[in-house]
């Protein structure tokens, strides 16, 4: 057996050489047959190839350029003054709590909008409403006015103290401008009293004498996640604010402290301050409020107009004009499954800002206003607003509160 393995018989070696001699001819015939088949199939390939190429490119572009929302941590960065702020130079997609996406861009300081702070006639401070949360850049209210330039300084989750700190930071650039401070009634008043929103630490207000005097607490602010329980504003808390009582008095006293500070900053800077309240009109919010009212007899004494009157009274005592977006928006101006404004809402807010700019100019003196009805200013809002545009109808299932980092 070993001999056969080491040296094949002569006849077998001869047969192998003859088979090898025939292989070049067989390979040539196979190649010719394949080429003929390919040529015959060219008419079919010429019809199907464009579709294949387009399908491949579409699939590649969908992966490379798709509307995949960035996680929240990729959109914000730590800031020692406010706890967090939007990252600068963003050109990306963000997602709401339902992961519906919207295009968001920021400037070199992290703020949204085409205008610069120096070129702006109107500067808006606030939370996620001021940031335009939920709509693409092209529908953002700050970029819609034609009569004035608007710059928005805001970020999701901000309380009024955080906005005040940015107002103080930019004070030397506010001279001659109209400063519009957005107050989201849904949770801003409560959040001024809380040390964190979820796992994000924020400066807050505290009082040791029952709300007579207030101090700012920020020694806990750091990049480290907040691990203690967080009592950020809730629907139940909003209901209590609208019922009056101790909870409302404490929150309004803290609001008065922050408002005093903001009015002083704007007066010293030579800017005019106006407060603009943002109401709870979204279908999602209305359902949650109704659910909160059904728990424990809270419906008694509940009156949302009371909260707006209390805010207007505090503004009137300090000579700060106040306007209520409740007078200009309705449920159709909010996203169907979200707490924020739809495209039509942004158009109306832009018109309100133009009306405020027409009514007020810059200046060093506060202008006292009388508290009429709910304390709302009489504004001539532009008729170019499309009042019938309604909601954008974004899909998704309503989840947690959106007006905060997640």
C-alpha cells in the first residue's frame, strides 16, 4: 500500500496527463458559453439595474442620513451656572419622549435660531418652550417674525432661576432690547424649589423663614447624577397651585424673589422686561389634569385663572408687564400627543412677540401696568397668523412629562 502511495502505476499517470491536456479546451468552451449567456441577458439587466442601484443608494442614505434621534446626553453638556445647557454647534435630530424626531441646530453658545444675541431686538428666556422643543428648525418661532429679530435662550427642563442666571450672564448685551421671560405654568413655579430634575442637578431656591426671604442653593450642582429622590413639578402640584393654599403661596413667594431679580437685571442693563405665561392647553395635559382632579377631592377650589391672576398681581406689584398666551392659543396649537406647541402654535407665538415688540421698546424705566381681568396686556396680534392650521398630528404615545431632561 505504501508503494502505491509513493508512486502511482504507469497507466494511471498516463491517463492523468491526457485529462490535463484536455482542460484548457474545456475551460475555453465554458467561458464562451458564459459570455454568450451574459450578452443574451443584457437587455434584462439594462432594465433592472437602475432600480437595483437606486434601491441600494436609498438604503445606504437612510442609514447614513436617517432621522435617528440623538440621546439626551449627546444634546446637552454640564454647566456650573445652570447645571446643564445645550451643546454648541449641533446639527442633528432630537427626539421627544415618544421618540418622534425633529431637526435641531444650535449656535456657538448652544442656543437655537438664526439671530445672534447682539443683533436681536427681542431676547426670549425660558425652558423647553423657549427652546422650541418638538418642531424642526424651520418652524421654530424665533425664526418666524418678519418685523423683528428674536433670539431664544432656553433649554428643556429649566426652572426660572436657571433662566435668570443666563439673563445675568448676558446682561451687558441686553441694552435697548425687549426681554420676554416665558413662564410655563405647568411646572416652572414648582421647579424653582427643587434641587434636581430627574438625575440632573439644578440651582434652586430655599427659605428658612416661611418664604419671607429666599436664598439660592447651588453647592450641590455638579456633573454627577442626582441619586436622591427628585420632586420635580407634577400635575398634582399644578392642581395645588391652582387651588391656592400653602403650596401656592410658597411657590408664588419664590417666584416673586426671582422676578425681582430679573426686573433689576433688566432695569440696570437698560432693557425692558415682559413676562409671558405659557398655559396648559395641550390635549395630553388636559387629560392628565382631569385625572389628577379625580384623586382625593382636588376639584374643589381648583381654578386655573386664579394662578394666572396671582402671577399677574405679582408682576403688577413690580411694574412688570405680563401677557398670557392663553388669550392667543388653543388646543389645536399644541402637538396631539405632546405638551409643546405645534407649527401653528409657533406661528402664533411669533406673532405675539411681534405685537409685544410693537407695544414696548427698550428703556431703563419699568412701566407700571394695571392688573385688568387676568392681568393680560391688550395686544394687536398680526392677522397673518394661520389660526386654522391646527395640530401637526405627530404620532406616538404620550409618556412621562416632557418638559425636563430624560
